[in-house]
C-alpha cells in the first residue's frame, strides 16, 4: 500500500508493473524491450519535461558566446529531448541534427563545446537511470 507523503520510487513502480502474473515479470519486459533501466524506458515513452531540458542546457546557453546556429542546434536538441527523452551522441551526426551542417554537431561547434553538449546529454541519461 502506498502511503501519502511517501515518494513514489522506481521500486514501487517495478512492484506494480511486474506482478509476474497479469502484467508479466521483469524478465518478460527485458525480452521485449531489452536490458535497460526502467527510468530510461519511461523517459523514452514520455520524453523529458521542457523545463528540465531547458534547465540542463541553461548554463551552456547563457555563456554568451554562442552563434545563432549554435543556439538553434541546442534548441533542436531540447525539442528532441522533450519528445524522445534521450539522445545518444551518435545521433547528433544524423538528421535532423545535420540540417545546419552536414557534419552535425562538429560542423556547428568546436571540439570543446561539442564535448560540453555530449556531457550534458550524458548527465541527462544518468538522471534517468537514477530516477
């Protein structure tokens, strides 16, 4: 039983989702969706909240040194995160991230800034794993 005032954690959610009967087991889930943390799976369905995506990139965007194309690229990342919940680094070299440059991330940012973008995306993923 879930009591008021107690945070609803992943352990509780797993207990509800994987009853081993009607809804199946965690093993059934892994067979269908692969081995992935439940938080990552949930984020892939729901996406990331716009506020959270903006917050993740706020310091980077406020650096004051970004060009219009770089800001557009980051906004494209944020938009994608709100729909899909995560972006793997290699995706930044494929459409729609090649709209501004055929080279994707490295066509828009220098190496140091590109690494910052990738690190922000890794932090977002780490939060999904620890949900």
